[in-house]
C-alpha cells in the first residue's frame, strides 16, 4: 500500500473495487473529525470514498495537515 512519509508515516491510500481508502495512521484523528466525516464510511483506521465521485480535496488536505502537525510535534 503506497504511503507518504514526513517525519514518520503520514497517510497511506489504496483503491478497491467499490471505494478508495485513505488511512490517516491515527484512529484518534477519525474520531476527532467525526462530524466532518459523517458523509463517508469510516472504520477504526480508514476513510472510504466512493469511486464514482471526486475525492473531497479540502477534507484530504485538512487530514494531511493535521497529520503533519502531529508528526512535527512528535519530532520535537
């Protein structure tokens, strides 16, 4: 599964037959953003997006920025 790294694991992603998944590497992030994610299927460590719709770029950016901040905090 491909992943992006920045001062440690950042996010990873995968494509499946019926959805695309984003793995933010922190289940607590999914819990913290539950209101923003209620339109999407989630589980403990993944967000699932339908394959027939574009990814919500603003939401993905927000998740990545949150992960960057978490990793930078750990690195200090």
